[in-house]
DNA sequence: CGCGGCTTTGATGTTCATCAAGTAAAGTGG
DNA sequence: CCACTTTACTTGATGAACATCAAAGCCGCG
C-alpha cells in the first residue's frame, strides 16, 4: 500500500485561492503533474513579443514588467506587477502570439501549464471558467485605468504617482530599492529620462523623499498624494 | 399542433455568430425570451459610471463612446466603437458597478439580457464561455493597444490617427460626417481643443483633407498614414 | 585604473496649453 | 420665422511645460 503519497505542492499554493479555487483535489493533482516551475534571473525575458503562445504562465514570486517596442524602437512599459497577476495575461485567449514582452525586474519564479490543459479545464468546469474570466477582467481593468490615470497627469503628478505605486502596491513600505532604472520609469509614465531625474531631485530638495542611489525613502507621503492627485 | 411557431429573431442576428455560436436553437430561443431591445437617441446615456451592473448589454446598431470623468471634472474618452464590440464590456464580470460611462454618438439600438442569465449560460456551456472570454479579451486588447499607440504619438500624429480611425475602422469611407465634436476628439487623444482645430486647419491647408463643418473628406490617405506612423 | 553605462544638471529650443477675441452655427422662445 | 441666446468652432498671441542636447560626475566591473 502506498501510504506515503506525496502531497501535491499546488494544493497549498496561494494561487489556488485565486483562480483554482473551483478545482477539486483530483483536478489539482492533475494540474500539479502538468505544471513546471521556471526561475528567471533579474533582467531575463519571460515572454517575448511575437512569440507563439503555448503555455499559461503565472508569476509565483518576484516582480516583472510588461512592455512593448514601438515602431521607432522605443520601449513602452505597460505595467509593473507582483505575483498573482498573470504573466501571460490578456492575449492568451484572444491571440495566437504574445502582443507584449514580459521580463523579470527581480529574480522571479513562474509556474507554467500547457495552455491546452487550461482550455480543457475551462471547457468542462464552469466555476473555474468564471473565476478565470473574473481574474483576467480585473487585471485588464487595472491596466486600463492605470494608463488613463497616468495620461491625465502632468510631469510631477506622474512621478508622484509612480513613487506611490511602488510604496503602496509593490513594496508596501516607505523605504525600498527601485527595481527599475530612471529610464524605465520614464518609459512607464511617458516622459523623458532627464525630466524624471529632475523631478526626483526637486522632491529631494523639498524633502518629500530621500534618495541614496537606487534606494528611495518616502518622507512625506501625504504631500506626494496631493501632488499626484492635483497633477 | 403548433405549426406556425414564430421564429426567434435572435436566431438570425449577426451577433449569434460572434459569441452565441455555441448555443443550440433551444438556448437561443430562451435567450430571445430573456432579451429586450432598447433604442437610444444620439447623445443619450446607455451606462452610467458608478451604476450597478445588472444587465449584459451589446450594441446592435449605432455608434457609442466609452468615457469616464476625471477627478477634476474633465471627460476622458476611452474608445469609440461600432456594433459587436460589447457595450457593457469589461467590468461586467469583475466589478459590481460600471467603471465607465457609455453614450450614443448616433442613434443606437442595444440588446439587453439579464446578467444572471448570461452567467448561468456561462457556467453550463463551456463553448459559450470560451467564446465570450475570447471576445472580451480581444476588446480589452484593442483598447489597451490603441491607448498605447496614441500615447506614443505627438499632436499631429494623433489627429492623423483619429482621422484614419474614422476612415478605416468606423465608416470604411474616405468621406464621412464626424460623429463627435472637436472637443470630444481632444478628450479622446488627450490634447487641447484649440490644437485639434489648428491641426485640422493645417491638414486642410496642405490639402490632406477637406472640411465642410462636420463633414470630412480624406484626400491624401497615404500622407495621413505617414504622419500617423512617424508621429 | 580605465572603460562604459547610468545618472545628474544646466542651457536651449520645441511643442503644446491657455487665454482672448471673434465668427459661425445651432437651439429657443415669442 | 425671426431675434436672441447659447454653444461650437476658429485663429492669433503668449507663456508654461517639456524634450533634447551637451558636459560632467559617479559607480561597478574587468
């Protein structure tokens, strides 16, 4: 008798609560067998724009950026996100190929499941399908509203926004190491690198933040909120 | 015997091919009984930001704009779209209330189905669920990529873009009546009204377009493409 | 230690919004 | 149907916001 059946690691994964909550234990077991984990070092590319989509991927740990290259070769950062927001989000059901690239901003671990397996699950398990649709919708909503928010702000408002984003959404701490270069921030909020730096310097001078290289300390978060809103 | 059973109008609707193609005739019949059509005059509001979502709505004919109001009271137009792109798209599965407003730019007809009915269908019919997810993903993808495209362009590029959008995507004709005011164009592409007008005047002067009030004729579509791309 | 990339700052010019003033067009009430 | 009011459109002038360019400092890495 096989008393010591190894428990599937997926059964305890936080991700289960999010989209796989409708799966019973045998299904989770099957998922586990169809799953692979892959590690990416900071800077490595997880999905490449134009590549064929064959897998359903989600971020288990780390931090990634979603971006695309414009016709004149510049990089446009669409969003920066933490685990449990899908990595291969969006296009996976609507397109054959990735519309955007994804790369690791910190060392990251990604879970990879064959897309066909997910599609099968989707077809035969309505609850799972609904959970997945809700999750995907929510991610899309977030990206769209974030993009609209940024668009509406001026230069200082945008920099304030991005600092608050790191403080509240990404690190949940008033002190953090910037995971991106000044240029990447510029590509994210749609302005020039020089002006991102200039604005950071202004904030430093007004003692709203302290800066030590890549390390940022938000001193006056309330003032930052005001600037971001008014922006 | 009931020989003269009235055929359900939904059975022949173009929309059936798009998301309801997986439904068999009895289900379509049921859909038909749960459906209402509602007409909206130009300018009327179809969905209101903040309102509770109870229905699944889609545009049968007409033209609508999706927009939101920013914190300082300005209007931000997210997209302008033709039938068969959902009206109550996006948030319907992820949010309880509408994130955005929708209003009619031309007289429009909207089909309205109770959201609960769609959810039931979704749960028990995997094919339908997959079709719907694909459709929703595609609409979201389109909005996101459009927004990114616009963001990356300068003033003239944006105006060229919007003219091409009306020419190719909306009217499929080089001559058309603008369904929106100059101000609405400005709110759509994120610039001031005065500069939209100025740019249109420049295009007129360079004989790229002809303008008679609301009527636009695109004379040199190639030049417009170049300006839009380079922008 | 020296090379290359990222960062910083100042000077300059372009792009764009804002303001103002005028004209055309579209409602509105008598 | 016309005078009146309001709203949309148009153009020029001005200044603010922002990008670009250039030069110098910093830092990590071979």
